């Protein structure tokens, strides 16, 4: 069932301009998949689905994210074009992104394998990074900024 559902997700986002997980959930329901938003979120993470820009200022999900190439240039592109600000409070780093791009930036940061990052939570335009030690936060911010 999971494989069929994930194949349906790829098919839907390839053939439609899906802008939100709610839109995807409705389209999946039309195909007979009655799933929660949490399940959709997990599937999208496993499939490495991200958002891309289209029609100027709109964003939609893409089955072929920029970060799939695995190159530093791709990470640099995502970070350089989507990060608006980065700061920290104690051992939490807060990154503000272009609307709809936090997941892509979070995925790029996850793939950079920076030592000291315990975890990453991405919303629509904000990312929280849990850092092992508050003393490491400024160094990690520097490491991220070096990538763009």
C-alpha cells in the first residue's frame, strides 16, 4: 500500500501544480488513498519531494528537487536563493526562508552533515535546528553561511 501511495504522490505532483499538502491530500483521496497529513509528510520526506518556483512567485511540489544531484553547488543554490536570515538563541538556530522553501533548505542542511546539529524541524518558512551545545551555534551558523 505504501509503495502504491508513494507512486500516486509522484504521479500527482508530476501532473499537477500541487502547492500544499492539503491539496495533495485531496487529490490522493480522489485516487482512493485516505491518508493523514502526517503520512503525506513522511512520504514526501522519503521521496525527497521539495517545492520549486513556477509562474513567477508561486511554489509547487516537485519530484525532482534541486538537492537530488548531491553536489555542493545544488546546496549552495538552495541556501543562497532561499535563506532570508539566520540567528540563534542558546542552542537553537532559527532560519527564516522564502515562503514554502523551509523543507528544501532543511533538506540541504541535513545533507551537509554538519557536526553538532542534533535535528532539524522545518515549517513553511522557518527552520529550527537543535544544536548539541550552545557554544557550537555560532560556528554552525558560520558553516552554513560558507555554503552560500
